[in-house]
């Protein structure tokens, strides 16, 4: 079982805003990072740190955090945003080991 | 622009040892990064396997720790994964990635910003 919990599936209408959440005790001391993965492709980092986007990631992607919950928000979702999204952090055991959330399948309607 | 490329056998026999290498190009493996392995079984989510720093310091997923060894070869600018006593449950796409781990006064932050394309390993006789 994962120490980071995500909803398995979320849907959004084209052009609308969607929030994908990730919960875990370690998020009280670690920022989550977020990855987009499309079928047959490697994961791509979309958000890291407090709210940072790597070069080439559209500004419709943003991140936030409160307490033990991190969120990835897509403002004005596009058809190409349909993908699996994973959060990632370190665990809460004190060993600072890597851990992923179970992933959220985003469907753009 | 750092790039990572996984290589190794695509088929491993049960009870054997899975061995993969990740070649780092466009940058140095001696940079201040953690070099990681992540896997994804068919139809399932991502699983963090472990990581190594250029000094040789390692961290492993507790669920795999007894079977995993990650090593670094600075002369070849690459790092490697060995997973012993494999079973069908180890069948997966294996990715290598570059990790950043740092902190400010209030928070730690960790992310993997460069990934290889992944290599499929099947465990079967």
C-alpha cells in the first residue's frame, strides 16, 4: 500500500478546471512533485516544489499544498491533458525514502 | 541537456538476477543528484525502487531491500540496478531517473526531473 493516497479516477469537461489531490503525512514536511504519464510513455515532471513548472509545461498546471494534502490543478483542461497523474514525495517514516501515490486517471470529456 | 538511457536483457528467468544499466549523457553522474530506479508493472502504478548518490550512498524501498543493489560507475558515467531472485511479479517497465533532494527552512523538496524512456523486463522461463 502507498503512503500517498490519490483518487483512482477524475473527469473534467473540456476547458474546465480540475483538481487532483494527494494525501499523506509526509506532505506536512515535503512538497509533492507531480508527474503526467500518457500510455506507452515515460512519466514527465509537471510540478515540483511549492509551485514550480519545468520548462515547457503549460501554465494551466499549478500546484498547492495545505496540511497533509497536495493538489495539482489544471485550469482550462485540454484534450491532451488526458493521462495518468502521480504524486511523489518521501515517506513519513523518517528514513526519507521515495514513495509514489497510486495514480489518478484523468479523463477529459 | 541531461539524457538517460536504460539498457539490459528484456527477458530474465525466474529465480535469476535482473541487471540493468542507466547511461547518463549531457551531464555528470558526480553532480549533486540522486540517481534513481522506478518500475511499473503492466497496468499498474509507479513504484520507487531505490537511489544512489555519486559517493555510493544508497537508499532502497524496504519491500525490495533484501534483493536490490544499486551501484555507480563514475568512470563510465552510469549507474546500475541488480534485482535478485526475480519472479513474475518483477515483470515491469523499469525507468531510471535523476532526482533532486533539497530543503529550505520549512520544507523539504524532492522531484525527478529527467527520466529515461524505460525498458521492459519480462520474467519468464
